[in-house]
C-alpha cells in the first residue's frame, strides 16, 4: 500500500497506514472484549445457580426420603390429589411470609 501511495506522490509522508478492516477491528475491540467478559461471567453465574438449585433439591429430597417412600407406598388422596398437602403447605407458608413482610410495623 505504501508503494502505491509513493508511486502517486513520492513527497508525501506516510505513517500508520491501516486497512479499513484494521481500523474497524481496532474500534470495536474494547466492546468485543467487554461482551466476551460479560458472557463469561454470565456462564459462571448460570453454572453456580444450577449447582445451587441442585444442592437445595438434593438436600430437600434427602431429608424427606422417609416421607417420600411412604407417599409412594400409600394410595393417593382423591380429594386433594397426590401432592395436595405439600402444595397447600407451601402456599400457606408463602402467603404468611409475604403478609409479614408487607404489613406496616
């Protein structure tokens, strides 16, 4: 490229000659690095969240093995369904906690 420019005008000072592709890649290099860094952190956060959810579920199932074994052996409750009682316990606990947080002190 410098040879072509010198052929046109030999008295021109030529410094830092770059192609348009090099200029473009230099201009977006910081954004691309930030994007890759953000993607890396989000992947790590997702992996940690999955490990945490797995840990909580395994602890919950491990502590309720006897109850789950009894539920498998016993016929389901026709009124509430097989999971009627645990769902009602979760919903009442959740609503009670929400009410305590929202009520004025």
